[in-house]
């Protein structure tokens, strides 16, 4: 389901902010937006390869949850590679 650029930025920022709070990180506004969007892309790709995507994309709430989980995975991976600050 395509949501458009503005909604992508809003959802990305919200997902990044939620992931930032869950993972006790500090990314800033632009970092949150990028983190949320990239997290959504990464987890959607992984779920697609595993044939586990929700039918029709699952709607905005499902994509927000996917983006939050993806962003948390990215923060975890970053910390595993670079070490916790």
C-alpha cells in the first residue's frame, strides 16, 4: 500500500521516535525519520522474502509496527557493531 511521501516521513518519524524510546537511544528528528523509513524497508524486505507480509500491506498501523520493529533491529545491529555509547 503506497502512502505517499508526506505520510512516509510522518510514519518514519513516529516509528523512529518510538524505537528510540524503546531502545533508549538519542537520534534526533532527522535520524528518527531516516531510522523509521529504513527500518520499514528492511523489515518489509525480510518479511517479503519469508512470505510473511500482511495481506495488502496491512494498513498504516501494521506498517507502523513493522517500521518500529525494523528500527529497533537497526539500532540493535548498530550497537552490536559499534558498541553502546
